[in-house]
C-alpha cells in the first residue's frame, strides 16, 4: 500500500518540481528579449534617423504611404505576442514571441532616399522630361517578430536547447505610381513587390542586443533592395514614354 500511494506522490512531486524549474529557467532565456529592451536596441540602431517624413523639395520623386503611421516619436513599439510553458515529468519546453512594430517613417525615409539616389543614377530626370513621379506604397515592411523556443530534459542537468530567430513580415508590398505634369496625371499604374528580407537565426553565442542590431542591418538592406526593385520596374515604363516623345 505504501508503494502504491508513494508512486503517485512521487509523480506529483516530479511534476511540481518541473513546473517550478521551468518557471525559473524559461524566463532566464526568454527574458533577454523583453519589450523594453528590444525598443531600446531599435532606438540605438536608428538614433541618427528621423521619425517624421523627410521631404526634398528638389526631388523628382515623392513617396507616400497608405499604411497607418505612428503618432509618436518613438522608433518602435514592441508587445508580447505569445508565451507558453509545457512542463512534463521528464521533459519541458517553452516558447515566447514578441512583435516589434517600427515607426513607419523609418523605412519610408530609407526607401525614398534610396529610390531617388538609384533612379538619379539611371537618368530619371531625362526620362521624366519636366514631369514628376509620385509613388504610393502599401504594406511597406515595418515589423518583425522575435521567437524564442527552448526545451530541457529532467533530471539530467544541462540537457536541452534553445533557438532564437527574428522573423520578418512577408506581406507583398503594393506600389502605385503616377507621372504628373503639374497637377495633371499623365500616366499611372500599380504592381507588387515581394519582401526579400530573411529569417535571422541566432549565430553562436551572440548577445540579444547584437543579434537585434545585426538583423536591423539586414532589414535596412532589404528596404534598399525593395526601392531598387521598385525603380527597376518603373523606369522601363517611363523610358517607353520618353522614347515615344522623342519619336514625335
């Protein structure tokens, strides 16, 4: 009888122990990416950037967005999305994720500056022939999620693993454009572009701060790539019009 009653008690004790262990261990891993820390690292990365729309009165390109824009001057807003812990008698696992939403003007300014610089090198001014180009973007990538997963086997000490990844938005960006002669629309159209940003995996013993900064460098390059792809799609259309005007 003692053995029969003792077995359930031991199982119950093991489960309680695992719950307590995971309750203490999981926050140690997932707590590295708290919302306040992520926003702090994002702010440090973009401290030289502007959280308001930057306009160049001499630019031949005007870039707008239909996406909701932040009403604050913060570089980002991060919120906890998911947090689960699964404690079992000899195995435990956890998963935590947070979504960081960047101030829309950060990627918008980067996109417009890169687009103008690239288009200017390719002879945009000559193609427009006194006209101006207006670009309106929707779903410009401006958020990413930090996913932290881990597992552990008990009572074997130090047997476990964790995986941290930063996942970008994968929505298709929609581009609408208008060529203007003064206030008159001469030409218009639209197309979509895929976000080329990739999942960033933890490498070695990278600190959470360094990992976030490395991802943001990758993200910046992906925004520049989007601007280049956008101009590459637009300029042939403008070149056709320029050729027609030359023939006339």
